C-alpha cells in the first residue's frame, strides 16, 4: 500500500552528505544509500514528495556533540567563515542538486507551479535553500547569480555570525534573545530577497533578527524550529514568535531533532512522543495553516521511529493517535507548505 500522506518537508541536509562523499557516483548514492536519513528509495517508501534541500558550508572544526547529552549546555558560536571559501562550497553543492535533477532523481523547482507539476509527474520536488548566507557579500553582488542557479530560500545566518546578522548558539535552556539584529547589509539582503521573491528563513536567526525580518513585511518563515514553551532551546520559538508567524501568513516546520523535541534538551531516542505536543502548541499559537514539517534529515540526531524518510508514515500515525484529524495531518505533513509555496514562489 502506498503511504497515505504526501510529505513536503521544510529542511534536509542530504546535499551536504552527498557533497562530503565527493562527486563520484553521487547519483547512485542518492538513489539508495546505506547511511543517512534520506535517499530516493526511502523517500518513495515514506511518501516524501518534496522539500527544501539545504546548501550548507560546514564548520571546519565542529564541536564535540557529546555535550548535548548533558544539559544545560552553551556551545560557543563558531567563528565566521571566509566568503570565498563558502562560495566555492555553495557552487559545488548546487552542482550536486543540478546533477540529481539531470539524472531524473528529483526536479529542481523555482515556482509553486513547478513544484506541483513535478509532484504530479511522480518526481521529488526540490527547493534550493541556503542555510547561512556566507557565500553572499555585503553588496549582494553574488545574489542574482545564485538566484539564477535556482536558489529560492535563504537563511541569513546559521548559528554563526555573518555580515548580515547573528544566529543563536546551541544553548539550553535559553531563549533566542542573544546578540544584535540584522546589520544594514542584512536589511538590504531581506529587501532584495523580497523583490526577487526569495523565502527568508529565520530558523537559526536570533530574536532581534527575527523581528527585523517581520518588520520588513515578509511572511515570517522558520523552516525547522519547534515550540520554546515545550522545549526551551535557543533554537526553538517563543509563543510571541509563533504568533508573528501566524499573523504574517508564514510557516513553521517541526524539527525532528531529538535535542529540539526533548523538553530537557537531551538526545533522547524516545523524543518522538513529544512531536504532537510541540505541534499542538504551534497550531494553537500560529494557527493550523501555518504549521508543517522541517525534518532536519541528514543534519541532526533523529528519534526512534523516525530514523529515515521511510518512517514518515509513523509520524502521521503518531499524530492521528494523538487525536489530530486526518485533514489536519494532511496539511501538517505537506499541504500547508505546498499552499504557502504556491502563494510565494511565483
Ligand atoms: Zn539547521
């Protein structure tokens, strides 16, 4: 039996995983891989029909993630990246996405209409997202070329400073009120993104930056963040932020990472039980049109029962068992993202 619900997802890092393995044979590694969380075979098995595919420049010296097992924690922000190096990585990772498109494994989509057409043809619909805008200079000279390459969603920061603003560190417990708002260049970036029709993603951005994006008149989007009232991580959103997402007609995607689901901030493999609790809060505050998924597949520790895209029907079942209606589950699993992108990517 095919999966009951079509999933459109707000965030995955499969491009990073494929890029790390080098260009050789990456199409075959996406078709079916023995590691990671997302590939074509498991996407098909789980009803994953599309999502945001992130380009992400990894930190040269990542932190020891063992600290995540012992909250409270406060991991310092990594230093800024060099723009030239970041741009090179972004170009290489965009090539990965274009190669998968050429191989017919997915379709790189630039508009809501292209997303629906790709899904209608049975192809995975991929939206190119950039998580952290290190590859773009303060004058935005590279932005239009990236847009022409297919970029349609942009996070001004990952959890490290850029010329555009500051992100939140992995800190638990904490709110996101850490550091200053968008810089002058950050405000230029958001204004230009608005003109081009790019989605601006506030996941990873600090609280002041979040408000700066909201004030720019864009629908406020957080592709992969949870409810701070349930799990007080710096990466999760307060009720006030969720309310703004609802009021601006934006969207927030539930992050499956155990550390953001667990109310104690731990890598608890049993964290899937908290998913309906987060969603209830997110729906109560932002509204049921404004909530979707943002898996963080291939970028974060996954809970038991949701260890790959093939397990997505388990999430739907968990929500149905928790009393969510079938129509609401359909919208959470992907309907809301698709309606939103049909409106904003034109
Ligand atoms: Zn992220």
